[in-house]
C-alpha cells in the first residue's frame, strides 16, 4: 500500500470519527457525544443520549434538561420487567465523584423529549440545555442519528 493510500485512509477515518466526536466541559464535568435517534412523522416523543463524567472530587447532579425541539424534556430511566419495558421519570441523576453515567438506548437513563415540534431527522442538530446542581448550565449540540446510531454523514461514507 502506498503512502498516499494510507494518508487517504487516515483522512477518511478522521472525518468519520469527527462526525461522532463532540464533547463539552463544564467545571469538573465532561459531557460526551450528545445524540438523539431519528423519529417518524407523528411520533410524539424521542430519546436523547450522552455520557457525563464527573472528574471532580465532589458529587453533582443533573437536575434539569430543556430543548426548543420539544414542549418538555425529562430525565427518565428504563428497565425491563420480564418482557415489559418500564420507563419512569426520575427528575435527576446523581453524578458521583470520579464516576461516569452513560445514557444509551435500551437501558438505564435517557432524556425523553416530549411533544416534539417536528420529526427528528438523521443529520440534523439541535440545542439542548443541561442544568447541574453545582456546575450550572451548559448548552450542547445534539446530533440526530438514524435508528442504527449513524449520522447522515457517516452513513453516506459507506
């Protein structure tokens, strides 16, 4: 393989990784890769996901979420009870010192976007404000992925 081929492959990889990589820091909190899954027309709600790492020595809490794409945003948890999925609003998430909370589809915590103003389309981005008990507020950009978790740019590259 030529040096030029390797360079082209590395450039393509860097572009595809950058489509997924977006992170924010607020005090001792590191917020990584906020994303939401695309929705279909008429779907009243959607989910947003991200990772929050508390790099500090004191606990904090995620106590609120808002976004202009929905009438309301709530912090939820999901669990399976046999074959039945149960979701409930929790209102806040504890962020222990030196700990990470990963919000992922299908289990654990997520942000529920209720009363969507319009469908979420793969490739779109929207603002979402996270409010923490100690660290304060930060606005992040949420990338909308397809149902497989790929952004429109990444899907187009394959």
